[in-house]
């Protein structure tokens, strides 16, 4: 008997490790997305969600565009496409949600970023988050945030009791750049929230590292998607069909194993606890002697004249270069002659910027800031202290995919993920 057990253990040990494991309970899910905005990868991820919606109890689809022109009508347009493909999907798998049900849970959230305080007024989307979170259930509501945090912050502000009923997987990085005020509000006021902050690992899903797999994101469309239903035809409109899908790791995380254990290996990444979120505060323009980790909340505070305008009013700008142009970030009057702005750099670089204003003393010449490549960086006394359940990209250098922290925790499973998805695209060819 012992020899047989030894043989079985040896056979198991030499089998290739597969990441995908059964999920203990079908997860309750609410998606907050900036679909229809400036980055069409949300459309790609929405197609993936619709084709796998049998895996989830979806309770909400909220349009939350902190930047750009995203609207819930774009979610509804994609549901219309799904409706045409729905009969073919149903022939192969039970449990696909009806298009009418998906339309009924589609809500409009905040349009545009929050002001300095991080919250403002309730939206249809934030109220729907509260309603779903308060449903009697033994299971948490998983908030998968593909864009800004404005509606989540507003929901927590209006109903703080829901923090014990939700779990968050947030695609941060550039979204943190646009949503710094709402992020700061959540980190400062809800540090005990169960939160996976993914600032970089998700890049691994569209990595060009051929050492990790042989997937060619440029020819996947021609091999597996072309001619596959209405969703397939629409997919060509985003990056000419090249695979990006930067938000899809949030779905993959809930499709593989026990999502209550973020440190495990999974299709959606592997994460580690962080006890603080990096926050740097300056009362002057920075120089090359100053450095912060990427995705740090950088605050500039200045003194100036007292103004007869409401607190939280935009009154100056921070200008940063961007490709062939520049981006502008709003600065706010806090009252009593105090001015401030929050900014979160998305990548390692030497950042150049300047402040622009008609207010005396706030029209400042160029500053520079060194952005380093490991989040959350060296601790500061100004950091946001966090509780026991805040997780982020693994910092082990061996898990970097090039310059991407934690990138290999997702990139190594991409071939398996896309092979599985190819089977479902084939359903739509029949």
C-alpha cells in the first residue's frame, strides 16, 4: 500500500501544474467600468465578461468614467451584441444571464473625476453599489473596478457600513492617476477595507515577453475571433483586434481557485499584503533630489491669497507632458489661503511639470520628480497606514516582467487563458 502511495505521489509530482482550480462558490460581482472612454480595452474585457457570465452572479454593471466620455449606453450597446450571440452560447453551457436582466442592472455612475475631497453627490451607480452590498447574503459582493474609484468612494461615504460586505479588486496604475482624489479618500478613511490594488501586474496580460509564452496578441483575432458571432465582429474595432484586455485579470481572479486567498497562484495574479500606501507631501515644487515610487499619491500644498470662492474649487493647474501634447491636472482652493493638488504618477520616469494659474504665487516654473520602479517604495511618515486586508503587486524582483512589477504572476497564464477563451469563440462560429 505504501509503495502504491509513493508511486501516485511521484506521478502527481511530475504532472505540469495547472493554475485553474474550481472556485468554491460562484462569486457575486459588480463591475465598475470606464468603457466608452479613451481606452477601448474595457470593450475587450466586457466581451470576455459577457462570454463568461455563466461563471458569475452579476449584480451590477456601472459606468464610472473618471476621465473621457464613457456612458452606460456603451454597456447597453454591447449587451445588444451579446443578445444576438446568446442563443449559440446557451446551446453549449447553461447559466448565461438574459440580456434583459443585464440591461436592468446597468447603471450610470459619476461622469468625471471627483473633487479634492474625493466625494461629492450620490449617483445612480453609487446608490446601486449600496443596494447590492446590503443584500442579505453569506457571500461578499466583489467589486471589480476597471476605471476610477469615484462611485465606490461615494458609496462608502454614504453608507460606510458596507465596507464589511464588499471585496475590491481594482485595476489601478493609470486609473489611479485619474482617480487620485477618490483613492486618497478611501485609503485615508477605509484602511480596513478588503482591497486588492493592482497597479502593474495586469500589464502582464498583454506582455510581449515571448519567454513566458508563445502567444502573439496580434494574430489571435485572425486565428480565433474572426467570423465568430456579433461580439467577434465588434472586437475588431478595438486595437484592430490585438489583445490588450487590461481589466480582464479581475475576472480571471474570480474564475480560478479561492479568491479569498490573494497570495495563491491564479490566472488573475498573485499578491502580497501591504501595510501602507505611499503618500508624499511637498510644500514646494520638487527637484531631481526628490523621488517617489510609481503610483504614490503626491500632494503639493501651497499658501496664497485668501479667495472669496468655495472650498474644493478648481483654481490652478498642474501641467505634465504627454506624448505629443500635455495633460492638465486640477488644483483646488482649500480655504484660508491654502491650495493643494493630488497627483499619482503611473510609471518610472523623470517627471517634468509646472503649475499654471492667474493667482499670484501659483504660476510656477518647471519642477522635476524622480519616479522609481517599486511600489509602494520607501516608507514615509505621511503614508496612509493600512489594515490587514490590503494587497498589491508582488515586489519580488524575479516576478518582474521587464519593468513591470508582479507582471509574471499573470503573464505566465495568458496562453492557458486565451486557449480556454478560443473554445468559446468557436461556439459562436457554429
